[in-house]
């Protein structure tokens, strides 16, 4: 008997609905439905809760092959989580574009490099655009990390796409504004995020 059939049998044996079991295990009803339909397995923590709630061993719940599948799934999930966290941190690192002296400012016959906070050469509109772009990217990074921590996968995926699109637009914007150092840094951030995305796609 497969895990999904065993879980369904255990649940009905206690006269519980999927929603009632979900409340006992502190998961969503959708998760219970997914497990019982054979479309996935619970993570290790949920599996321990199921084992304790029904007073059965994990070996009784899962066959050897299912345990291997679960371990592989858990490992891949952890790898993807790490990639996502790193990608979110890269967005937060856009703060470097505010504090690093990467903007040229002419002072008489000399040409100095200053950070965005000290730049008085750029027009107010340009300064405003710079701040808006950087703060938006930083905000996306914080949101991505938060969604990972709270396991909001759908929201994280949406924000990730917005982050990639924003990075591409920012590169074009700063290249057009002839800000070489900011453009290079943005391109490096963008390249690393694309690399991480490709690594995730290779993780089944």
C-alpha cells in the first residue's frame, strides 16, 4: 500500500475530514489533499507529526523507495531554498549602489567619485530615479526573503520574476544615463541571479 492510501486509511479510521486532520498537523487542507492524491509527500517535520498523531512509525508510513524519494525531494527543496535566499540577498545588496563612490562629480578642473548620498551634480529628477530604482530593488529582495521564510511560494515566484525584469530595466536605464560603474554592478547582480535561476531549473 502506498503512502497516500495509508494516510487516507488512517484519517478515515479516525473519522476525520481532510480539514480536521490539517488542523491537527498544522498544515493546509490543500497539503493533505495533495498527499492523499499521491501528488507529493510531506516534509520530514510533517511526517513526524503524522507518525506521532496516528501512533505509527515512519517505516510503517513509507516504503524504502518512498523514503528515498522523500529524502531526494527534501534535499532538492533545501537546495532551491538556499538559491532563493542568496538571490534575495543579492537584491538587498543593491544598497551598495547607494553607498559606494561610483558616481562622477566634477569639481572645477578635478573629477571626483562620490556615492549617491553625496552626489550634488545630478539633477534632482535623476537623483529621484536613482533612489526609486535602488529602493525598489532592495524592497524586492527583502520581500523575497520574507516570502521564503513564511513559505509563500507563489508570491515568491511572482516577486522573483519582477526582480529579474527590474534588473534588466535598471541595466538599460543606467547604461543610457552613462553611469558605467552602476551599470557594471547591476549587470553583475543580474548575471548572478540568472545563474542561480538556471541552477534551480537543473534541480529536479
